[in-house]
């Protein structure tokens, strides 16, 4: 099952141009089986997209991208209307654990802000010992940054996931996560991520998505 785990819409992310109704259409067209909407610090856009997905018969799962002092975190399974502009990582981690959710550093090695620069080996070790997966394919990061994240996933033995980080429709699906099993709801999404039954990919590496004609 092919899922783009990281998408922003214009509903909650002023930086995004994506109309959630078109998002659902395009996601199906590019060959994805589901998408996750992960707005910055807010759930509203994901709620709207989920309702539209229900109407269209296309699965949309809710997530959120939360800024912490250790960088952006993709969070699944913890639902609240709004997070503060910065959430202390320890607090977020506690709340995610209490809710039974999943927490994943987004684009962890992007540019000079990646944790390998800012946290050093010890900080990186602490972070990676406490998260459920790491984003190793992010559509807004360079191949080098994604490769650096991949190296962390391998070194620490944690699952890698992929998402487009799309802010424009044409970016939807450019990175994705291939899950071994079908996912019917958000609880199963969290379960499959935690179990590591998934693999991060570029769209160009997935034949069915490539053949949709958008990604070649
Ligand atoms: Zn981000
Ligand atoms: Zn993002």
C-alpha cells in the first residue's frame, strides 16, 4: 500500500497552495492508495481532507507536523486542534506515548538545521532512541540529506518513512512510503509504522506511480 505520509494543504498551512478537494483527486491519479495530511501545528486541514476523502472513497489519515527544539516532528495518533509555535520535545514525546501514537523526525538532515549538525552524536542518539521512525525520503530535501537520514535509520535500526512534504499539487507523491500491509485506519497506520513494516521510496522507484505519467 503506497502512502504519501507528509502533505500540507492551504486550509491550515498558509505556505501551501493545495486545495484539499484537488489533493484527494490527484493523490488517486498519481497511484497512491492513501495520503496523510500533516499541517504545521494544526489539525483542521487534515480533518477537512479526511472528510473529502470519505466522500470520494479515498483514505486520508490525519497527522500533524510539530516544531520542537529538536526539529520538526511528524506525529500520528495524537489529535488536538492546535499546538503552540514550539513544543518542547520531551512534552510532545510524553503526550504521544500516552496517546499511543507515533513520532517521527521530519527531514532530519535537511540543510544545516539537521540534528547531526545541531545535536551531535549524543543528542542524535537520544532522539533516535525515542522516536518510532525517521523520515528518510522527504520531497523537499536533497538526495544527500535523505541519504544522511537513511544512514541514521540503518545505524540505529529504526524504520524509514517517506513523504512528499508537498505544498503544491504537482509535488504530491514525489516521495512516499510503501507499506507491506493494507491500512484501514489511523490506528493501523501507527501500528504498521511502529512495526517497521514499511519502506521509504522516491516516486521514481515505484513503477505504478511512475506509470501514472506524472513522475518519470
Ligand atoms: Zn518541516
Ligand atoms: Zn512539512
